[in-house]
């Protein structure tokens, strides 16, 4: 039977018994009220006894024992009304906790419930419906409008529009182009399209998310386990206070009032609700935390170590400086250069060609191409002689004009590659291609410092010049360059000896360091499976600002849990003192404790939401605008 239904049934019994006894008392039936109240309490006592015996045999003992002792004592002391009120409040508290947990887990559960279950497979032009589990790598699949993608794959059509909000938290549909990686669990927000499976359902993005969600719902944080152990101390403490109240006053009703006002304990209600709420809040932002333990560990970190390439930078060369000579058409120069670069297989050439095409420039076919390995190339485009490459290739022994010298000064503080361009023997443009810093990185690191991260370190396999250039732009505290995966692991271990440390990375070579850190955060939007599996937290959207978001959510969640526990216990403690001195009756005590529990759970539910912040998308990765 459903747990919530059981709790509702027992609440109904206790409520009906309480009202029935009061009515019997109103009509002057002498023994009937006590019999009715006792009868309404006994089923809850029996059920709780069975539950506690089962938990005890499993090695668990909680403060529910206080509720059991309070109900039995109320009946034994001739105060059955107090017993039935405790039963009613105890079962009502369980229902309230069920509701709070359900609300906190709703976002996580919705991810699991949306698991794709079928697919349309294309074979020789015919469409066959198959179960998602039957898909194998290489299958061509059809996705109709509004349908979920069952597995990961690559787009075969020219373009497709996808709603990725369930996976990444991004609210607006994204347009994907032919060959782009598509992820399972996203929704076709446009016309039907075909794509080719790159992984079976069990190894696709969404299956991994579901596994992480299951971990998030079952794993207990050390904070919660500590709370459970501390709760055990409350039972003897409560019995001691109740015994002293009885002994010193000679009034057993005071002892009963102490037991009642201590039932149940907010300690065991607040922490789980808050932590599940925090995990759920993070999931809505595209941040997947692998359980409450990961959230708590993240709340405690004081040092952040970042990989460089693909994490703090964009992970690919792009145009960062473009300067043209006076009175030269920047657009036409870029078109001529891109036309020439079509003849080169260099990765930078591909970037320039793609840039020109994205601007709708009509490229011409180059001729008489001559490539100088490591220096550049030359050839004719539309009858004009174009040369592009290093300073030595394009200028030879000539001095660069003033406008080119000022543009080239940017190279001194950069590890980028400088490209000079000449047309018909005259230098017309200077370009700098580099792995640019993510637009949102400076603000993200500043927010991390504001959130309490005292040290930010960058560790990278790149050379010292490139690493220092990036670090200087971001205000990073320390840089480790020319580091292998083993060196990264050692850097993490060294920082861990100082204070709790998190590692942020996106590549396969980051996996060992991510696994070794107190908390590993993987930038998983680009499909680095090894790093995502090794990490404790996975950022599902390609946004560096989600890292400080994750830290802030974790710290706020832990603060809310601690606040709920401390405030709840202080209020319960004060109520116990008043009960011990006879100022609170058993029935009033049960009602008061229920009010405390409601306040504690409502406060813990604040972890589901967070302080509003501007949700600006990272700036476009388009190149720097041309100047002339």
C-alpha cells in the first residue's frame, strides 16, 4: 500500500477518534470519551511499534520512539485525549513530510518519468516503430514534431529545432545544424527530422541523467547522517527531562507534557527535505548533483581548481583581433582571405571559411595555390594575388605599417596566432586567432569569490605563456601550466591538504582529477562521458556561470537545513522547559509541536527556490567585429 495512503488512514482514525471522544464528553457519557480516544490511539501505537521494531532490527533507531512513549504514557496516565492528539499530530506530520518530499522530488521525478520508450527506425525508406532499448549505434531514426529523442545521435537534416529545457534548463529552443550532436531526452520543437544514433539508449545522455536522479533520491548526505545520530541523543534527554519534571513536582502530567511537546523532532524532518529541495533546484538550472552528499560537499569547498581549455576558454581557435588598413573594405578582405583558405587543411583555415559562410559571403575558387608549411599560403582569388600567413612570409624584411603594428601589440600578451594578409603586394589586414576566454568567465569567477571561495587556481596542459595570458585576464590566484593528467591529480591532492577543494573540467584527461577532488564538476554539455561519470556534479548546459550557481545553491541549501534544525530544536527545547514547569498541558503541547514542525518544513522547502538573478546567456562566440 502507498505510504501516503497509510499515513492518511491513520490520521483519519485519530481525527475521527478525537472528535468522537469530544462529542461523547459533550453529551455526558462518562467512560465513552476515554475509551474512544484510547481506541483511536492504539492503531497508531501498534503501527509505530512494528515500524520501530523493523528499523531496530535493521540497525536504526529514531526519535519516533518519543512519540511512541508519549502515546503509551498518555493512555497509562489516564490522559487518552493527549494520546489521540499526539497520534493525530504524528500522523499529520508524516503526511506533511510526504507532501514536502514529494514537492521537492517532483522536478527530479519528472526527468525520470519522461524517459523515451519508443523510436521510429528508418530502414530502406520504411518506418518501423521499435522499443528504445532495441536501438543500436548507427540506426537511422525519424523524430516527428513534439517527440522526444530516444538516444544520442548526429543530425542528418540541414537543421532542426530542439527544446532542451528538460536536460539543460535552457528555456528557449535551440537550432542545430547538420552533423551536430543531439542528446536523448530533448524534444523536437520544429519539423520532423532524421538523425543517426551514436549510442544505445542505456548509454545515452538521458539514461545517465536518470541514473544520477536515482542516486540523488537515495543517497544520504553526511550532514543528514549526523542529524540522524544526534537525534538518538534526544530520546534519553527527553526522558531525563520528563523524569526530573515528575520527580521535582510530583505531577506526572508534567512529565507527559514534556514527552508530548518533544514529538516529533524537526531534526529528522528538515534536513532531508532541504537537501532534496536543493538537488531539485539545481536540476532546474541544468546542474545535476549526484545525491545529497555531492550537494553538501560542494557547500563546504573553499578552493576551486579549473582546467583551462574548454572550461575557462572556448576550447577552439576563433578570431579575436581583426584590423584592416585605412580605406580597405573589411568584409571584402575577409571574403578574399576565406576564399584562399579553402585550399588549406589547417584548422584555422576551416574556422575562417566557416566564419565567412556564416556571414553569407559568396566564396570564390582560388587558383595557383602555393602553401608554405607552417607559415601560410598564397594564390589568386578573382584575379587578385592574395598572400596570408606569418609576418615573415607576408612582409619579408619590410616594416609593418603603424596600424598593423598597433594591432600586433595585442599578440604580445596572447598565445594566439598572428596572420598578416596582403592583396596584390600591399598589406591590408591583420588577424589574431586564439582560444578565447569565455565571455562569462570573469563574472563567474568573481561570483565564486563572493560566494566564499578563497582560492581559484588554473591547471592546464598548455604552455606557460598561454596559461599566464588567460590567468592575467581572469585574476586567477595561481597557475599550474604544462601539467599532465597525473600532475593535475597531484595539484588537486596538494590543495585538498589545505582545505576542501573542487575541480572543474570538461575533458577526458580531467577525469582522474575530478574523481579525486572533494567535489568534481564536469562541464558535460559537450559530451565528455568519462569526465561526467567521474564527477559529482555535471553542468548540462555549456555555461560557465552555472558553476557559481551550483556553489550558491549548495551553500544556501545547507544553511536552510541547519537553520531549520537549530530553530526547531531551540523552540522544542523552550517548549519542554515550559511544559516541565506546568505552563503547557499535554494537549496544548501536541498542538504547539505540530506548529513547530510545520514551520520547520515550510522553511526547509525554501531550498526549492533561490534568490533571483539575471539569467543572461553567455555572449555569442562570434568573432570580434572588424575595424578599419
